[in-house]
């Protein structure tokens, strides 16, 4: 399970090397590790000069970076980056309510194509998108048993946000979802989301 020829830039928190993500992306990119860029040096111009095929944000960044790159490079925001991802479209994250069980349901298109539901998630988000003020450009594509958003995507462009860590999913499910992003599978089918969200 890997893809060749994809240059990935991984934006991370200064002073904290994202070891799990480096290992995961190295495995998925046929042994080629991602280019790392610390958040204290990141801006849209620097990212463009690195000529990535994909960008993964593993920490919050200035919201205008997303907007500047929106139609140029496919992007993924991880759980840590989700607040700035939401902010870039005029939304926000709020504190999550505590819950005992967490099952991930999804709309079965894009990165979720071919997956059965529900999927078990072992990690619990502390911040979640405010679904009472959801930006019009975004649609929820995965949610838990309490209808809390666990993944979102832009309605038209390849910009994905996930509110879990790939290794929160059992087996190779998380790897498959990240691989689908790298391959461009997120463009197959229009995101539908649950009718209630």
C-alpha cells in the first residue's frame, strides 16, 4: 500500500517532530519521507517554492495560508490543525462534550469510498467544529455516534480536514484514508454528509 512520485510537505509545530506522521508518510510514499516545515517559518510563498503535490498541516497555521493555496495544492488538516482550517472558511471549533463510545460513520464517497461503517475510533477529539455555524463551503463527511464531525471537506476543492489521528482507526484503515488523499481519491463523488448536519 504505497504511491510513488508524490512530494508531500508536512507542516509541524516548532520543536516537535511529528514522528508518527513522518513514518506513516514515508511508508505510504514508497520510502520517501515528507519535507518538513516548522510552523514558525511557514507562509504560502514558502510552501509554493517547495513545489509539493500535497500539503498536510499537523498544527495550526495562519488561516490566510489555506485561502492563498486553495485552488493550487490539495491540503489536509489533521486534528491539531482543525481550528485554523475552520477559521480559514469563517467557522470555529468549540470544546467537545465527553462521551464513552466513538464510532465513525461516513458518507461513503471520496476518501471513504469502499469502507463499511461504523469504524471504531480509539481517540477522542477535544475540539470539534461548531456545527451551528458551519461554513457553506464545507461539508461533514464523517461523524461519530453523537453526530460530532470527525472529517470535513470543501464542497468543490481538494481540501480535507480530519478530527482524528490515522492510527486512531483499527488496522490499516487510517493508512488507507491518508493514501486516498495522496492518490486523489477524495475527488471521486460529491460529498454528501449526513442529512442532520
